[in-house]
C-alpha cells in the first residue's frame, strides 16, 4: 500500500509546491527510497467544482512511497523543510522560470517567502 508523502494540493503557492516535490524526490533518491510521482487533474477530484475554472486545467502532483518506507519518507520531507535556504532558493528559481517575469513582482515573492520561512 502506498501513502501520499506530499501533495501540491497542500499549498496555495505553485512554485513552493513544485520546489518541495523536486527537493523531496532528490532526498528520496539519495536514500535509495522508491517513490512514485502521480499527477492528477483537479477536474477529476470531487471538490474541483468548488475551485471554479482554475480546476479545469490545473494539475496537482503527489509523491507517494510504499508504506514500509513511511518513516524514511517522513525524514526526507523533514529534511526538505529544514533546509529553508535551499527550499526558498528552489522556489524562487521555479517562480522566476515558470510563473513570474516581472522583477518587482519576483522581489515581492522573495520577500513573502522570507517572511513566511
């Protein structure tokens, strides 16, 4: 049986969610833990109608591990969140390449991350 170790559904920040997924995959690979990355369309989920039009094209990403790797997986997720500098740098990099093109807006995003983390 698999468990969801992390889901981008758990954050409203697309870049941050993608950063967590990317770094979590790296941590799991370093430790030799098998994992699956599952993509689901928001429109396939029961509560998608509550989200409106954004749910029609949006995709959520989940990282799953086998139940037997739960403890190691949780340690990997903790390691991702504990390395705040790396997490913020990765989120900013993703935001800059995929979501934010304006320098002032990117700086605001960076400040927001600094205030939150």
